[in-house]
C-alpha cells in the first residue's frame, strides 16, 4: 500500500461519504424540480440519480436520502406550525399530514414517462404522503406505549435480558420513530402501487421501509415544539 487511501477502511469511507452526499443532494434537487415543474421553471439537472446500487453504496444512498427528506419535512412542519407554543398531539398529526401533502403535491416531480394528467399524479402523491406521516405519528405513539409495557413486564430472568432493551428502545422518541417507518413505508409503497395499478417490487418495498425508518427516527429525535 503506497497511499493511505489504499487502506480498505479509508477507501470504503472515501466511497461511502460522497455517495451519501450525492444522494442527499439529489433529494433536494428533486424537491426543487417538483416545484419548478409546477410553475414552469427550468429543472435542475446538476446531479443524476444513481440506480442499482448494492452493498455500502446502497446504505449510503438510503442514509443520504433519508436525512435529506427528514430535513425537508422538518422545514415544512416548522413553516406550517408557526408560533412558539408546543402543539397538541392532534395538531402535530394535522401538521405532519399537511407537510406530507405539500411535499407530495408540490415538491415531488411528476415522471415524464407517466402519461396520466400531471394534476392527477400530484393529487395522488399528496394523498399518499399526506396520510403516511400521520400514520407514522400514530404508530410511533403506539410503539412508545408498547415499549413502556415491555419495560414494566420484563422483571426477571431471560425476559429482562431480552425484552427490556427492546422496551427501552421503543419507549424513546428515536426508537419509536424508527419503528413507525415500517407501517409508514408499507402504506406509502402500497398506495403508490395501487395508484399506478402495479405490484411493488421487493427492492422498492425495502428501499421505502429503510428510508421511512430513517426519516421517522430523525423526526423523532426532534419533538415538534
């Protein structure tokens, strides 16, 4: 090895970080293009989508995309919430639903290959994402309750060793947020496949589950105040 970059760990890191940043940047670019399509502005094509990634590149893409989408949702939620008073749980669900609908209807670009009217595709996107986020909020609350119950019931022996850590994980905002990505991702995948009259692929389902779990965990890390 003549250079430090030839060290396997260093080489993997040098490949991982750029792929993660590229995926995050592409997500922001996609959001801009969605709005640009709507108002007739030129689209940005600075970054291209990397398809068919495997291994560490796939992980990097999921992290980059998940962090980027979570930031976008957070900005939309902050803009919709307004004020400084912490909203009630019901209002949090309404705000997250509005943010999801806005993201799906405005900031999600319409595929040029989609021969349906653009307004129909945007309405479907708004409906699917506008229900996915509140569902994640409700699921997260349920997972937190489950986590507390598991903590309380795991008192002795193997049950305490195995169940208590799971309960502690689910009872946190981050843990319940990650878990909420499973129903959220399944709901989103099912909604998109039904709207397009097709069966979702395994890769599509896996990508959405991982992506929604990352988004849920990051949004859970910042309770809306």
